[in-house]
C-alpha cells in the first residue's frame, strides 16, 4: 500500500543485512524514529520467501521488553519489496560494543555483563517457554521458538542500554510434531554448538550454548573457539574446552559460562535454571 509507505520519511541506512538494507525512518504522524528492514524479494527462492514470512510471523507474535518490537509490515508489490518496521535500537549492536572495548584495550565491566546476560536469558525464556493465547479459543498454549543465530551482531541495545534480541531470520517456530528438534542450521560457525557439527538435533540447549559463547566473548573480547579452518574449529568445539575468563571476572561468572558451554546439551542449564541463579534472579527482579 503506497499510502502506508508514504507515512515514513527515509533517513540514513544503519546496517546491511543478509536480506537488504536496514534504514532509519521517521514516522510522519508522530515523528517517531523507527528501523525499517528493506527486503527485495524479487530474486528470492520459494524457500527464502518462506523464511522471510516466518521471520515476520515470529516477530509479530513476540512481545517482550527484551525482544525487538515489530510494528508493522508493508508490502510494495509493484517494486517487490517488503518493509518490516520495527523499534529502533539506537545503542547499536553488542558486536560493536565488544569491538570498541577490544580496540581501546579495556574490559567490559562485570556488572554490565551480568545485566546483558540476564536480559538475554529473559528474552530466550520468552522464546523457549512463553505462552501464546489463541485469539479465538482464548486458550494458552506454550510457544517454542528457537533463535538459532544468537551472536553479538544480533543483540541490539536501546538508548538506555536495554537489551533487545533481534534478527529472527533463521529462527523457527516449532509445531508440536517438531517439538524437540529442528534440523537445518545455517549460522555463524564460531557459535555453532557441538551437536550441530555432529549433524544432530537443534533444540533450546543449542541457543544456550550460543548464549554462553556470547557471554564469554563479552568477557574475553574474542569468541571461546577460534581457528583458521573449519575442521580445526569443529574439532575445538567438539572438545568443548574453553580458556579461563580474564582474571578480573568472578568465579561465579566463570561457572555460569562454563555451565552453558558444555558438550552434552542436557547438562547445560535451561532458561528456567538460569533464572534461578541468585545473581540473575536479583537482576531480573530489579528490571521488573
Ligand atoms: P541480518 O539478517 O542481515 O544479520 P539484522 O537484523 O541482524 O540482519 O540487521 C543487520 C544490522 O543492522 C544489525 O547487526 C544492526 O547493527 C542493525 N540493525 C538491525 N535492526 C536494527 C534495529 N531495530 N535498530 C538498530 N539497528 C538495527
Ligand atoms: Mg544479523
């Protein structure tokens, strides 16, 4: 609908994604700044289009203070563009925060790391365990959404440094028959869990592994597993041995990170287990 498109003034581009540009836009009716993902679907395969529709549907249903808010979707059939309008996160992404600290040779404060981790746990908890209410039957059923591409580039920050988990491009909402696993995985190899390398099942615990890797990287300013070749990387991940965090970080933080980065998925904590961690519990109570 061109009228809806007319409702926004285009500003500068803020990122380029796998689908296309992310642009800052201003909503004319109230001057609010939003982010717009601009997706050219002309060259997309059926599979890619399906993936896109799935991202849109996932975002539409997910409402949580730590998940990027989806506002609307505009289809421009004439030019084959889909626009996804979402909350603008002016604090940028976590990858940039890590990069800046690395360049300046300063570590990220432990308080900040616990706060980011807690908010990511809350966001994942909503994905893994949140309830959805069927508008017709008014019945609540559990949702099961796997993020599948949790990494610092996909963790956004708003003006108040609140965490907003975004980029659900590869996530998949599982139906009952697929409950415990979903096999296709296309993500960043640095954060890929051992079970995915061995070509087995992706489940909520694979997101937990990635979360462990993100927290590790916030502390060490580099991912836990680094290698020059894919084979070497796979071997390291399957071994699952990670270095100690830099000495300024507490034993408690080391313990949580180590618990999440365990080769056996069943041994990793669930989001529920993590929310019971005393430190995480206190921070999540303060957030409410
Ligand atoms: P891709 O699927 O290509 O990775 P993303 O959704 O991760 O696309 O967006 C790419 C980059 O654009 C992000 O890493 C981030 O820097 C920026 N970006 C995306 N969405 C927003 C947003 N809502 N607010 C601010 N920046 C964003
Ligand atoms: Mg991304």
